[in-house]
């Protein structure tokens, strides 16, 4: 039986109990329990019942960047929000996989993973959810080519923001048939997809429904791995497949979380150029997260 925990803050528009009641009607072998916390609560003091025994914790949290706000200020705010949850996971479910959907993912994941390691815990338990990039590129390739969408599998490597998002169209037979003249625009469409959603919502929200779908896709892959079934998804993790210490690529999940990080494979000249260009950008964002980890620590 799967035990699903839903937690929100008390000022949420929809109470946690309501979300839990809604989800509890799904015809799956599961039990759903809702928890609610005040925004000032420390999870390490309040979330023991919610987190104890968890195998997977998905963390969709954080605040959007405000006009004129410094990037470091946003990073400190969202790292603080993530840290509040992740340090509680370190105490109550240290063997769980913690999947972060907290922007900026490129910085928050390194920060949380380094803090996790400071506690002597396995870095393969912390990952950034980049499945939405894979979902989007699959849909865009399908719309352009008419190929069966289930057969489209374009790896997306690098990071999870702007130019750090690199779809490897050359590694998917359906996408590799697209004219090279169309690739730069298609590449840019993937990078800008989140901005398009924000604009379509008139600045009143970002990707939520598609992100929920992508998060569920990643969660299913992680749970399959924990259950001993072979599963592979792209994710942003501590990595040695490039010179960067954190990188998104195809990851095989197993009973310990991240089991194998696949190499990025052969790239064409366009992709090599894009990788070279994104590397210093991603490194700068990673270093911002590492700096946060140096200046902070999980509560005991």
C-alpha cells in the first residue's frame, strides 16, 4: 500500500485536508493523509508524522522572483524554504529520495545536496526534477513531425533554466530527421516554454499542471527503481559525466535512488557549441548554491 502525504501551509487557498480527500478517491491502492503547517513553522519540529517512513519526498515550493529583486536574494529565500523541508527529511526519512522542484533548481539542488552530504548522507538521494523539459520537447517534436508521441525520447541535459536547458535532438530518431535549419528555433522554444506559460497567465502563475504531470512522471520512475524495476529519466544530480559537479542527464534509478548516471553520448556540432556556451552559465549558478551550503547547515 502506498501512503501519500499532502502538506500545505495553513494560509493555502485549498486546505490540505481537502486536497487529501480529493486524492483519496483515486482508484489506486493508497491511503492519503493531509498535513498543514503555519508558514513560520520549522518542519524539523512539526513534520515528524508527515515524513517518517517516506521513500520519496517531492518538494514543489518556493516563491517567484519579484521585479527588481536580486538573484541572490531570491536564492537565499528559496534555499531557506527548501532547507526547512530537506533538513527535516534528513532527520525523519534519511533513506528517502528527495526530489526538488524549487527554483532556481540549478542552484538550490547543489545547495541542498551539499548540506545533505554534510550530515553524512548519500548524495544520490537528492535530485532536481527536470522532467518538464523532457515532456515539453517531446510534445514539440510530435507537433512538428507527427511522429507517435510515445516513441519520442529526446534527452535533455545541462540544467533547468534558460540556455542551460539543452535538448539532444540528434539522439532521437524522430527528432534527428528535423531540418538542421529548424533546430535553433525549436531549441529556443524549449528554453522559453516556461516564460510562455507565465505570459499566458498574465503573470498570475507559472507552469503548475504540466509540472505536476512531469513531477508524477519522475516520481513514478523513482518508485519503480526503489521497487527493483529498471527505470530511466533525466534528472539534475551530483554528477561526473562532465566537468560540472551538478548536471542533468539520463539517470537510472535503483533501490538507493540514483544508481547510474548515464554519459551524455555523442553530440553533433551544434550541440557541442551549445554545451560549451552553457557550461560557464551553469557553473556560476552551481557555485551560488555551493556558496549557500558553505554558509549554512542543517539543524541537529
